[in-house]
């Protein structure tokens, strides 16, 4: 038995039309349909975790690592080293001048040579000795195991070849004699050390050397 959906009359199961209102009973054939359930909700994305930066060995997160110094020595650092070297060489030069005056001037004065002759001779001897002193000082010190003059040691810089190795005595010689060219035209060869990519002066470019922080 089934009820009519319009008038509610009870009708036999085999009836196709309602006996009360004459409307179709609308029997369904086949299995009853199941209500479709709503799709499951997507899980909420997990909160993003930000990993802290890696900590180098020997440091903590509270104490950042020290700043890295530039590899090549700058112009003013090199100038300070040169100034220190000149003070040292001037002091040694004064002592040598006194020695030359004693060795050359006193015997010539005793022998009666005119002072107008003695003074120029002493200056010539002194100039030659001072030049040799400068040459040997820079060449030997910069090609030694220290790779630096006393002024450069004080400023913490060394002279190396283009691969960062110790330079030979011959290369140190070439670097020293090239300084003559660097001193021309208002010492422009020295000044360019503040503008070249590797902080090289003209004599560094000629001798293929670098001045770097030790």
C-alpha cells in the first residue's frame, strides 16, 4: 500500500494512479538514493617554523662572529707603514752620518783639507750609504720569512706574490727599483693604490706583488 503525495489517499501497491485524485503515484524503481555527504574539510596547514641561521663553530647565538677584515691593505694603512719605516730609516741615517763624518771628516780635517771640500764629500758618502740602506732594508725584509718591513709589521700587513706566497729576493729587487717610477709625476704611482681593484701601487703592478693584511 502507498499514500498519494497530493491527497494522501491510500492506494494498492500495483496502482499507478491515485484512486482519489487521479494523479500519478510516482513509484520509484530501483534502490533508494543515499544522501551525499559533504566532502571532508582539508586539514589546516601546519604552522611554518623558521629555522635559526647556522652558528659557526666557536660562536654562540648571543655573540655574533667578528667582522671579516678586507684582504688587501688599503692606501692609508700602507701610508702609515711607510711613515713608520721612514722614521726608523731617518734615525739610522743620522747615526750613520755621524759615523761617516767621524771616519771621513776628522782625518781630512787633521790633514788640513779645506772644510768646503770635506762637507760635500761627507754628503756624497752619506747619500750613497743611505740609498744602499734603503735598498737592503726593503729588499731583504720583504723577501724574508716576515714578508714585511718593520713599519708593515707594525700595521699587520705583508708583501706577497699574486698567489699569496712569499716573494723572492729578485722580485723584491724589482719592486724596490719600480718605486722610482711610482714617485714620478707627484707620486701618482703610489696614489693609485687607493683606486686599483687589489689596492696595488704602480710598483706592485710592475713586480706582480700584493700587499695584504696578515
